[in-house]
C-alpha cells in the first residue's frame, strides 16, 4: 500500500482525458488499493485516477461516515440522470476551496467492478454528486470550471500564493 501524490490545479495533467481500462487485473487492483489509502488519508470522499496522474477511466468513492462503503467504478458511463440539487463541493486538487455546484440528483451508471464484472447501478444524493465530480475529472474537467473565469483566476492566484508561503516557511526550518 502507498499514499499517492495528488495533482493540484493548475497542473496541466489534470486536463488530460482518461482512456478506458483494458484489463481488470492485479496491478489495477493494487492501484485501486493505493487510491483508497490516499483518499482516506487525505481525507476525501472520492478520487479519480486522473488526480494521481493515471489517465485511465477509474474512480473510487466512499461517502459513508464510517469509511466502510467503498465504491469502485471502472470505465463508468452515465446512462441517465434525473432531478437537480446544489451541493457545496470541494476537491483535493483545489485544496481549501469550496463552492456550490448544481448537478443531477440521481444518476444511472454502467461500469465494471473490481472483479471486472459489468454492473448497472443508480446513485443518489452525495454519492451521485461525487460520482459526477469524479467522471468530470476523467474528462479533464474540474468543479471550478463551472464558475466564472474571474473566480477561477482568483483561485489560481490564491493557490500560488499559498504554495509560495508554504515553501518560504519550509525554507526557514
Ligand atoms: O472530498 C471530496 N469532497 C467532495 C464534496 C462535495 C462534492 C464532491 C467532493 S469530491 C472530493 C474529493 C475529490 O476531489 N475528488 O475528486
Ligand atoms: Ni476532485
């Protein structure tokens, strides 16, 4: 098991479009285990392979309080969506920033599970929001893309400043 490094906005690698997973094998399951360790440690409720610089269609999620309801979706395809809801979203690739985003309330998704079996499931509530957020990552899209260019620019500058200050304080030590 290993904690993986999470890419942060505006890293251009977050804009890459993931390609389908070809084989659900032990090396993929190793990556999935590492992604769960990384997500739980962060902590976060979802993680897309894109965020750990693996450009394959794979995402994980666990929105439970006890962190005991892991979901693995390989080659996910959203078949349908219904309703709408607004949720305050955050992203491990845009640390410290939260905004209200409108998404579908319920979705139907076809995907492969960690054994490579095809599944079709309906998700609702926070899990549905999370899966939509992760599917966006696989397409190179971030939740801040739904905001205005002015806001995105502001976030970019603030993150750059945070990183500079972080580097300065690290240099003193
Ligand atoms: O941890 C996360 N919380 C979250 C909250 C509301 C909507 C989506 C998310 S996903 C996010 C983790 C992450 O960045 N996944 O890509
Ligand atoms: Ni995210």
